[in-house]
C-alpha cells in the first residue's frame, strides 16, 4: 500500500501515542512496514543507552527491519530535555520525508509529543540559586509542598507533572518566578517545529482492567529478563544513583529495593501500581492534545492497523474516535 505522503500539499507525519503497555510500538512497526515508514521514538527514557529492560525498548528482533530513530542516542549521565528532543525529532522527521519515507512518531511521553507537534516556549535560562532554594524546600517539607504551590499558580501544569518529578516541578515554579507567567500560558504562545507538516495523530486507550493486566504481565517479564541485573550492572559501572534514568519509573523502585527498603515482591507490586498511576496521567495529558483519533483496542489487535489506515485517507486530521469492530 502506498503511503499518503501529502495532505493539502503539506508533508504528513503520523503519530501513535497513548498510555504505557498499550501496544504503541507494535502498531508503529506494523504501520511502518505497510506504508514504507520509519519510527521516531517519543520516549523520554528510550534515548538513554544501556537502559533496555526497565524502559521496555523494542528489541531489534521485534523491529522487523524498521529503522528506529532517537533510541540509545545519549549517555545516562547527560541532560536531555523536551526542547532538545523536539529539535532532534524534527530533524529526523524531515530527513525521513526527504528520502520519500513516512515518519511515524511513536511513544507515550506527553511533553515530548507536545514539544514536537505544538512547540515549547524558549523559556528563561536556568537560575541555579532559585533552583537550589526550591530544592531545599522540597527536602525540608516534601515535594507535595512544591506541587501545592504550583497548583495555585498553574493548575494545569500541576496536574500533568508527575507528583515525584522534582525537576519539572522546580522548572515550572522557576519559569513563573522569572517571567510572571505560568508554563501553560507560555505553551499556548509557541509554534511547532513541524508547523509545515500535517500531523495525523492516533492515541490508544484501553479499558483500565486491560491496562492493569498488561502492566502486570510487562513487569513480570521485565524481572524475568534481568531488570535487577541491569540496574546492578549500571551501578557497578560507576553510574550515580541520581543519574536521570535511575530516577524514573521502574528504576527508582529497583534502586530502593537494592537499598533494602522493600523486598522483591513488594517492589514488583509497587512498580505495577506506579505504572498504572502513570498510565492515568498519560491519558489525562493526551485527552488535552488536539486532533487525536482514539483507538480502543491494543496496538497488536488485528483491527488497530486497519483503523489507522482507514483514517489516513482523510484530507486533514480531525478530532474523532476510531473504534474498530
């Protein structure tokens, strides 16, 4: 099947987003194979080298020959931001298009998706003194104190930022202190780095019971694949515990287990619970993104690919639900 490359004379990019464990990667690969596409990852942890199991990176054998971009591109000691991602992803999208292929953005990192498709404001520079003061408040009074302060000035950002994401909570407060305007307002004034592209976006949403079963199965598979050994090896190689990947979901709980804070069974149960909380936050985020079509079956389901293909015949993407039968 030939890929619909243009939409009203604009090049097209397709996006497959949604909650964790919903089958996004499988659908992205299937779509790429059908339409002659390449995948651009939209995952804030997949960019780091050496972290494969806890991030659930699709192994090369399951990529089925489809090129994947922005996977394993930086060292775990490096800083990687949504702005840096948007620049790199836009470059990848344009390169794929120039070669006559279809760029397919796949992942569940809402901020990265927004940065690419809607843009991020340039923002004020870092104020290390202010950041230090806010970090001390977090240590003395807890992150919930920062979150409450953010909720008073920018409730939308407070809702979308993970409660334990100290870095982003501090950045949101920093931006308000330095500019007098909340992040939400800045986002509304920005321009997408893909403004000249037609973005056809699809989001997978499953019933919560299905998500729970899939998350439980994924966590069991991660432990069976050597998740604990992956973290031990990273620490043995000298990676500090505060390296960015180790502070994320799954790895943070494993670090706590290795410190002796809880046994393995309790750690598995905690990772499942945290994944389900994260899945809910992802859906809250993507419901606020414009022009997404919702697919209500897993990405591996036989109806998922036809649903996307059928929608791509539209001239322009519109808000709709895609509910395959």
